[in-house]
C-alpha cells in the first residue's frame, strides 16, 4: 500500500511539473514593444544618451569605421556620403556591434529636386523590423536621429511617401553620422529542454518534501 501511494504521489508531482513546463513553453510572456524617440536636434539627441559615449563618422577618408558597412551604391565625395533611394534601391547600414542610437546631418533639399523623403526602418537583434519614421524631403543639412530602448544592428533607408510621382526617388547627402554602441548584452533564452528539466526537478523536490512530512 505504501509503495502504491508513493508511486501515485510521484506521478502526480511529475505530471504537475510537466504541465507547468508545458504551460510556460506554450504561452511565453509577451515581449515589450520596441519604443524609440526621434530628434531633430543633435544636442537633445546627445542629452538623451545620459552620458554614454558616441562615435562620429565625418567621411574624411575613403573607408568606413571598422565594424560599419553599407549595402548601397553610395560613395564618399567631398567629405559627405552621397546616395539615393528608389523603388529599386535601398541603403542599409550594418553595425557589427549592436547600437541603440543613430543619426546624422541629412541634406535632401539641395540634391537635385526634392523627392520622396526617406523612410527609416531599424532591425533588432532577432531580425524584427520596425518602421521609425520618415526624413523630410525639405531637410537641408539638419540633424535627424533616434534613440531606442532596445539594441539594433541595422538601419535601412528606403523610398519615402512624399513624392508626387510613383517612380520618384530621393537623392541625398549625409554627413557626421553618429551612433552609440550598446553596453548591455541580451539575456540568453533557456532551451525548452532546460525549462522542462528545471521544473521537473522542482516537482521532484516538492514530492520529497511531502514524503518526509
């Protein structure tokens, strides 16, 4: 009788822990929404960093900083980055180290005619894309930047919605790109096997405690 009771209690403890593990795995907590703040003034952007250092790329040389690359046809010319976006062309800035702030001085108004503006999308470390806004096609050398609550490692510039014609494009120049590398690393997500193993062990300890009583 005692053996039967022990087996029954053990089965209930393990079954209970397995149910808890299944619930935790099937219904994970919803991640917080990606939030950001846009800035039209570099001093305000810098103040939002709370003392964190930032890097500035002035395009004084032919090469970009180590760990920074751009997928585009743009070039460095006379100390600025010159590029364009259209239906067929986007510009994606990639950062080897995650960043949480980015910006620069954009000139869209004085390069050919005002075009579509520039749509800005960032991708977090999981590859999820977030549209953060559009750079105005009237900007003439002013600052545009953002600060986020989560690290990201790509900034994609694409055709905006301000053009009058479907085939419009936006030509622009960019100078003094600033960015701040993230100092925190994302916490590792436990594997499903680890979740079940941990909760199963907790259930077994609960069974032993009841048995001793």
